[in-house]
C-alpha cells in the first residue's frame, strides 16, 4: 500500500514526502529527479525492494523541489545542489529524523555526496548506486564522458522524453519488456516536463563534487557496474577517494537498484552488520493464469492504439483486484496475467473478481489455477507447478475458472463449490489431471 503523502516547508517551497516502515534506523532514499515518489508504488518489484528496506529501517522518500508533487520551479531560477541539500534537512526535520543513512541511484548522486560532506552530523552512512562524482571528461578525470557524448544525451532526452524510448537506454537488458517501458514512460511524463528534464540533466552533467569526497566521514558503500554511459570506473573512482569506502561490483548493464536481487540484502548487511536470513527459495503457492477470450479478433477489430488502451485498462483492473486479494503480480504477457497467492481460496475469488470487473470493458476472460511447490528466483517464479497452472488455464472456457484437484481439495470448508470437468491430458505434463470448474456464486 502506498504511504501517505505529506508536505514540509523548505523556505517558500512545499516538499512532498512519504515514510515507509518503523525500523530502528532511518534511511533517506534520494530518487532521481525524473521519478516522482507517487510512482514508486506502481511497480511490484520496486515495492518489494522498498519493503525489504523497511524491514530493518524507516525509509523516507521525498520529491525534490521542481519535481513530482513538490512545488515547481521556473526554468529561469533552477534549484541548486545547495537548495536540494536544504530539502533533505527539512524533510528529515519534518519526520523527526536526527540522523539517517542516505541511499541514492544515478542522477541524485552528487546531491547525496554533498549532503554527506556538509551534514556529517546527520549522515550515518552513504550508499551510492551507479553514481559519479563528475560526469564530464576532464584532463585529470579521464573516466568522464566527452562533450559530444553528453551533447548526444541531452539531444536524446529532449527528443525522446515521454516517448518511452529512453527505457532501452536505462535498462538495456529489459528493452523488450513492454509493460515496464510503458510504466517508465508514464512516470517520466507525469514527473517533469521535457524542458525541465533537459535543464536538470544539464545541471547534473555540469556538477563536480570530486573535491568533497575526501571530506566524507561516514561509512560508504559504492555499488558499480558497466553501463553505456555509467562505466564501472565511476564507482571505482568514488571508492578510491572516499575514505574507507566499500566497493561492490554488480553484473549486468542496468542501473535501477530494485532490479538487483541481492542489493537490499547487501544494504542491510552494510548498515546492520548482519546479512538477512535468505528466504526459502521453494515455497507452496497457488498460481493463477488468466487471458482474454478472443483477444486476436478483438485487437484486429479495434486497431493497435485502441487495443493497447483497452489492455492497459484490463491490467489496471487486474492489479487492483490482486491488491485486494493479497495476490502477487508476476507478469503480464500480452493479454494474459500470471500471479501467485499464498491461499487458493483467495486466488479463486480474485479470478472471479477480475472476471466480473473486466466485463465492464466488454472483455471476457478465462482462468486456471493450480497449487504446488514453486521456485523463487528473484522476481521470477518457476517450477512444474507453474507449467501445470498455465495448462489448466488453457483448458478453461470463456468465463470459466478451472482448477486442479489439488486446489479443490485445499479449499474444502471454504463454501466454494465445483463442477466436475473430468480427467484431462495437459500438454507437456505427465499423466492425467482431474479438473474442476469453480462455482461463481459460491466464490464471491
């Protein structure tokens, strides 16, 4: 659930902030200026990352002045790093935080470094994820990007802001993930305008905080790795010039901290000295698969744009019902949903809730459920139970919620009734499987 948004006053400017968790230590998360805090809660993997952080700390988020829900600024009077440092202090005061660790990804790095150097009494630790002290090349800083490369970045931002095309540059390994691309694009469009994006990018590209690195007194964790315009050398430079800094190199070309499966655990160990006990990678779960009946014909009749809008509405409805029924979204693939639940009865009721809600859009879905042992691999869920659930869904008819006998047996006493659908051979799954159709009136 999204934390409540409140406001603090920094001079004449209102700063929007949120707080998650009530752990024994405070952790300020400085998101990049292109990402408003309200959008943190629309992506399940990011929410999971923040909840992991909140399991051992009180996490403080805020929109810097000129971004998100905080007061806007004139392009003729852009905020400075100094004014953003003031915003950090004001928000910490508002939530009663005397001292906090500061965690930041990418573009907010110079701000976090300056805050730690100028406010050592308020900074307990510093975690820098894919950060640089200076982005632009200099004779004494050969790691920086040449002027023509930075000019290219500015041009791309100005031309592509709000189109979704920047996603491939941010996370190359997930360039084909259409759902994430649309979500990222929406975050950008509603967080700041293209002109403001160019102005902020220019300001940060021209920032240079190398001189303050030796002044940082708090424990510092530097997370780095190779990226097209954030080479690992940026992180190594930071680790070499911040006293006693710890450097961790991660694989992959991405930069978003919530896509690194082990980072929350690394941060917990760094801040507390204790590595979190790893969760079991094999658990019993109910898997739910749904898809839209007649989607190909409907898409052809509507055209690409209208069909995409209809799919977005379908996905939004499904997500609301998943939240209501404590389901976990794993992924949307085309017009299909894959989700997991820790209880089969809730999964059945969620399937019917989605089915009823999307009918208001003129859509009919079918659903299939199975309960079995699954393997958790980061944000992915794998195992034979997943394959069985998908095959059960493929056997369902329009408006039907089909379940395996395992699901039927586990919900005994719930009041949900079932109609026998006989033995079926499921493609790619050994043996015959007894399937049942859940009764709608008994499930709602």
